[in-house]
C-alpha cells in the first residue's frame, strides 16, 4: 500500500464509504412515450474519505530528532543534559 511504503499510514485515517448510485431504465423496449414506465437500478459505489490524525503527528513531533544511545559499559555515568536533567 502506498501509505505504508512512504511510512505515513499512522498519520492518516482512511475510510471506505459506500454510496448508492441510481439510474433509471425503461421497463419495455422502444421509444419513450408519456405513459412509459421506468425502473430504478441502484448500484453501490465506494468512495474514500480521509483525514489527518493530528494527535499522532503531535506525538511524533515530541521525539523528532532524538536518538537513544545504548551502551553496555557499566563504568559510565549519565551526563546531565543541557537543561541539567
């Protein structure tokens, strides 16, 4: 799927919505006259509706550019960050 290929699936909400589509056809063959009867044919058509999931975007903004470092050297102590954390 395109959304997964570009890694944006979690930022979009996509729904498939059924919509009826009506057409009318004569009941009998021939030229239409004032007393011609018609029948209604209904087909189901599917549309896609999508919206942006702003909560997922805001959540990922908080950790954007942060990369955790893992080390197995037990002699190292954590260095305080720029804000004294």
